[in-house]
C-alpha cells in the first residue's frame, strides 16, 4: 500500500506525460503482480465506491466530535471531501494504532480490509474507518479515502495508463486496449494473461470506441471524401453478440444490457461473432424520432423497468458501424466496406429494434450546414463526418472523423448565487447559479461552472466576496448585477426546477459586461426555446 | 470602556495611545509588528519597531524614515498608554504589541506569529492580557504543520536528487527565504543562488547576526549549464516570468503553508509543494488564545469567522472577527 501511495504522489507531482508514464511503467514492472493488477484497476477508475463521500464525512465528524459547520468550512476551502477528511485526521482522539494494517499490501487492503467496511452500517463503518485512519499518516490516508469513495482521479488518462502498461509488459498497445475494455478482475494472473498474446478474451468484451474531434475552423469540405450522418443524442454503445448472448455496452464501458430488455431480446437474432457500434435511444411513442435524453435517463436510473416504461419509451439502436463480423475483427477494413456489410446484416435479419444510420450526400459546404441545422428538428445533436476510407481506430484520431454540432441555444442570465469550487478551484467562488426574470422577480434557472478564463474567475471571485448579501452555509447570495450569456444543448420542462425548465450541458459563453441585470432574459423567452 | 484598538480606514488604531499598528496609510506614529510589505508601508512620520527588526525595516523603508527601535519587553509610553513589544516568532524582529491603559486594561495585538521553532528569529512569547487580537491566516483545522526540520530535509533531498537541471524553490523574499537558508546552513557548504529581490534582506539578516547558508547572486549573463544541479531561491512573482527563461527544464516547488491543500498547488502550477509556514497552524492558534487567558479575542486576517465561531462555541471564549482588513487577500503564507 505504501508503494502505491508513493506512486499516487509521484503522479500528482509529475509535470509531464513522459514522467507519468515512466513512474507507472516502473511500478508495473516492480510491484508484485497481484498489487499491480489492483493498481491498474484503480488508475483506470474501474473501482466502484465502497462508501459515499457523505458517509466518510459523517464518520469523521462522529469520531472527532468536531462541529459540522467547521467541517463544511474546511470542505469548501479544500474543495474535496476525501482530502478534507485526510487533513482532519489529527483531530481523532488518541488511540492505539493497529500495527497489523501498516504493512499490508495493496491487494490485501482491496480484498480484505476495504470490503470489511460495510456500506450501510454506521457503527461498523466507524469502527473500520477509525482503525484504517489511525494506521496511516495523512498523506497515505488521502489515497485510501480516494479509493474508498471511488473518485480516484490523479490526472492520468486511460491512454497513458495503457501505454505505460504496454511498455512494462512489452506487449502491443492495441492488445492491451482491447483486453482492458469492458469488465475484468484485478487478479494475480491478470498480467500473465495480458502477456500471453494467444489467450482468448472474455466473450462479452467490447472494443475501444472510436471518437471524433469537433470540426476545425479551417476545414475544407470535399463531398466525395466524407460519409455524412446525424449525430444522435443518446447513449453511444456497442451491441456484442457472442456465444448466444447479447451484451450492451455504453461508451463509459458499463454493461447496460439489463436496462434494455427490449433491445436484448430482438437483437439475439444477430449471428454469433457480431459487434455493432451505434446509439441507444429512447424512441417516442409514435416511433418516429428520439425522445429527449431525459427520458432515456429515467430508464437507466430505474432498478426495475415496468411495462409502462417499455411502452412509453421503447429503446432503439441507430447503428453506425460494424466492428466484428463472423468472429473476425473488422476494424482494419475501410468504413464503406464495414457499413455495406452492416446494411446487409440488418436487411437479412429484418431487425426492428435496430436501423442503420441514414447517410447523406451534401453537395457542398452550404448543404452540409443546412443539414447540420436540420438536426434540431430531427432531435439530433448535429452531424458527423467520417472519412469513407477510415479504419476503426481507438480514441480520437484527428482528421478521420469529425463531429459538427448544431449551434447551442443561449440566454442571458443574472448571477445570483456562488459557491466555492472543487479541486484547483477550491476556495474560489466558481460554481455559479444564474437566474432569469419573471415579472419583477429573478427565478433561478441553471447552474454553470465552466466557460470563464482563469483571470475572469479570479476577478469574479473578488467581486463576489465584496458583494455578498447573505451567506447560507457555503452558498453566497450576491448582488444581482452581472449578466452572462449561457449556452446549452437542450431544454425540457421540469417540475423539479423553480423556473419549470431544465437545460442540458449549461456553460458560460461569455461575460456580458455591456448588459445591466435589468436587461437579462425572461423565463418566457427561455420557454419559447422549448418549441424549437 | 471602549476597546483599546479599532479598525479604521488607515488600519488598526489605538486612539488612547495616539498610534496605529501596521497602518495602510500615512499616520503620525506607526508601530510596526514586522517588516513585510503589507505591514510596513512608507509614508508615516515616525515608526516604532523592535530593535531586532531595525536592519530589515531600514532596508524596507529607506534611509530617511524616522525609526525608533525598542528592545523586546522594554516598556515605553505612547499617549495615555504604556507599550511594549514581545517576540512573535514570525520573521526576524517580528513583535506582538502589548498596550496597557490604567482603565481599559491590557490588550495584545499578535501581528503575524507562529509557534514552530525558527533559527532566524526569537521564539513566540506568551503575554497574558484582557483582550487578544490574533491573526487567522491559516485558521482552519486542515492546517496543521509537520516538524520544520523534516520538511527542510525533504526539500534538501529533493534538490539533491536532481543533478542535471536546476531546482527552483519559490518562497517569500523576506522571512521564508532566510529561514530556508538558515536550515540549509548545517546541511551544505554549496552556495545557493538567490534572486535579486532577496539580496538586501538577506544581507540585513546577516548583519543582524543570523547564520545563513552561503549565497550567490544570479549573474547578468549566464548559460543554462551554469545552473545544472543548483538550488535557486526566488519569489513567487518570478514564477512563469521572463526571468525564469534562463533556467533550462528546472524542477519547481513552492514553500508555503498553502501547499497543504492539493488544489492550491495545482492552481498555482508548481510541481511540488513544501508545507512550511511562518504563520500559526490551527492547533497553535487555539492553544495561543487559551494561553493568553484573554477574556475577549478579536480575530483578523484569513478565516477569522471560523476561528471566532469555534472559540465561542467550542471553547466558550468571547471572540469575534475584527472587521475585514484584507478580505479576499490570501496574504503571504
């Protein structure tokens, strides 16, 4: 555990990717195989949280008897619960440290100690956490807390970890990528299996997704080169059919088959050894266009789906690509060949739950832009441009696939509340709540965190501190003075929000220093966007 | 009886004594707790400071300033009050100001202080009083310092592990830089490069008799290989400045109490953070307040609301924030 904590700190301090790769490579080479497999699992963020950060906070407050408000002050100053708790461990009343814990290896912590801390029994949690925390110093306790709460972010991307591992094991990167996609267990034998190129992969295994860059400003459109289709706003996923079973994977590499029985059953007709890349959507009741993303989300959140869900929001796959066919990896074939075969399969199997994405042939840039703007009425996010000759490559490869989203919707809203941010924005008021006018009143409309430059953040932070009207715990109510243009991807009615509206991906486009608060937009103006 | 000190636009004022403490504006009599730029400003007619502070304050205020040095614990009259200065342990010459008035009682203004050992200055002296005005720069329990010797050892080893490239250590030019140099004195004879902003103050420390590691100034013209494996001390304002371009692929660190929090380190863009502060951490603040036996505690700078509320609710001490002198300013750490 100590060695792993040192790796964490090394990565946290490292200044460049090469240094990070070198640190991980050395760790993977030298650590015992079982520990290294766990480290890999954690670095790839596969570990689900054992405890909520709320539970961590509560147990610390109980064990130290510190006032709750003081914890909150610290939390908002530090910007991270796991770290705040680690920094406050000196307030625990003195007690004997459990020596047996200090020298435990990472896999012993992961397989024996951490599972002994139950999710739902406060007293047992208190006992276990008290033991853990006393055995570690504050710096190692931070790593433990991060592991416990499943928020193990240390600034290394999946690609970086995979490169380091490929170098450490001296195995081809693509094989590592494929083997680590989907679900796998951090066992002692994992590294040996990864080294053995002939070992077969798990039947459910999806492929790493190919992704697109936003279209660049100087892009020159050559009609013959590009396959153009809508970019749908659902769950990007893969349909894997092998050994008589259907597996549905989301792009976040989560198995979501159980949420979509209405897809798994009809897709079982696909022949074994088929993997299709596509978009999972909730279809509206007439079956003509996708329902808003929120409808899909309610289906994902339900533990048990009722007949009503299946009827009101039937799921559908719009297929983009064919990755495996007849048990053979098709990724090296050109896009046109993959899509032609995809169409043939769908035709032959007469699948109702899956249709192939419609392709368009805009004759010039103007026609392309018109198609992009038509995306809104079709319920799509924009268009995709894919090089017809492109192979299917993991990650974002510049120049092969482009996404060209439609223009976002915007409103001008007034800053009304601010709260301290997290991580590098800790102790800066950077989490904002914005409001719109209704009659003579400001009604909260959306929260946004991103879009301002570092200089603007600091300037606004200073202004907020000087213009606070009221403090409600960590939330500051400020003078309604500043107007910001907010952009968002979608808007829907919502009973949960004061304005009656909920927006998707809100962010700040710019600070409207030219506008006084009185000239910000109204709720009615935002409502009008519902019909677009 | 109204309190002995109050916040006014020019700074903290003692009306009965006819003086200000660390005034922001120009006043007749300024009692200076220590020579940091935000505490010792030019423009007042007469300055009173500790004798240990004279060299550094002179370096800060220039040859024409009227400065009246006083020994620690020496009692002298100002207006209707009797005043004395007591070591605060913050930086060389730093002082707490004790003010006594026959009807208003005894008030101690801490200035900035710390309780950890520091080879460059006299250790903090507890002074009992009726009213204690305490700083609160790091007044949250997440701030608890480790042994300074251990931190300097880590810093030293980190420097020594890099022989091919320079090591740039960012720290405040007055106080922290000399504290690091004093700790290094027993560890190495190798000269340490110091940024031009540190020259005058480092000399003032030596003239005051503080033993520091050997230093050399950065030459006007240099080639990158001159600095391979060297340690360079420089102020935070030099970070990512054109000045920094003369160093090739340096490793960088910031030495400050703020480095206890990861988000601060990330935001400021240093590779390493060493947690070494010239201010009191949370346990020291609480302990100090209790040791003064003050009945009234006024809290200023930093997280004053939190410390005041904690003292009231958890320790039953009459404590409250003393205005917001520097809201929004993190101060030097």
